[in-house]
C-alpha cells in the first residue's frame, strides 16, 4: 500500500496498487458489443475522496504551506465557494465528497499532483471497472445479502451517503466501489460518466457496469451553491475516487 500525505494538512490517501491487465467493456461505437482494453498498472485510492482531502483545495486551507499555494500550479483553478454546506449535513470528515462535477474532480487531481509531486487523475471506465471487479473476469453484480455487505444503496442508506470504508471491501481492499457516492470516470470516448451506482439507486442499478451520464436534472434547482461547472445542486450522489500513475 502507498500512503500519500497532503502537505500542510492532516489528510492522507491510502493507495492500492493494481497490476494491470485486459478487460472487456462496452464498445461505444457499436451497441451491444464489447471491446478489449489494455489497462496499465496504477495506484487507486482505497476509498472515495473524502471532504478532509477536498476542503484544502476548495477553501485554500490551511493558512500556510503548500496546500494553500502549490508551487507550479498556476493553471489549477479552485471551485467557487459553496453558500450552503456541500455535505448537506450528512457528515463531513470521513464522508465522501458529493455534489461535484467531473471537472471539479479533474481539477482536484491537478491540485493534488502539484502539492504532492505525484501524478493524480480520475480513472477511465476501463481502469475503474478493472479495479471494481478485483480480478474477476465477469462483471460484479451482487444481490441480496451480498450487496448489502459491500454497498450503501436505496434499501439500506436511509436516504444519504455514509462514512467511507464501513462496508466490506472487495478482494483488492477497495471500499465502496459500489454504491455510496457514484464515482466519476471517463468513458472510452472521453466523456464524463458516473460509475457504480449510488446510495440513491435501487439494487438492480448498483453493479460494476452501472453508468450514469449527467443531465440537466443534476443541476436543476438552485440552493445557492451556486450552479456552476464545479458544483451539482442536485448531485448528492456524485463523487469521485482518484488514481495515481
């Protein structure tokens, strides 16, 4: 396991090494067909990104150190400041980031890269599903007690996210790959897509092949966040997990 500390903060990222391999995923150019994708080795976070790792990026915290003014990060923009608690009062430290766009996750990775000296980014769908399957040649679609053991979803979430890492991890030690907060990735066409299902989805929609593309409904209301390329006013199911090359 690789542990990456975020300079100037108490936050740390625990990363699991994925050796790489080949996975078959849906072919975006041919409906119903699969395409084999070669996945290179990478490190992936054991949990979804939590608020204590995201707050310094949003608010420029702490008041001193690299986390506030990362060297060489002139091109890294910061999100607009939210006017209401972006965690919706569900829980903060230890809880997954929610209500964020793919752009926000991408820029957070650029910021992480600048402050740590390592290269972080969001995964591709092939990388994400390869990690989610954890060595299985087939898609992962647990049901009944097996799903309840590994995921927060509509039937057991009580209508909100929960602290990361409280369910059983997959075979590679990765928590909450299914359910809780959905996780941003890029599909084979480079388009942002949310993977794995979330706390708000029914059991049939929580599996390794679950995909959701952003619609106008994800930013329909205006709870003074405000609407922007950073925040999703109705995206309480949208979060992300980082990988490190």
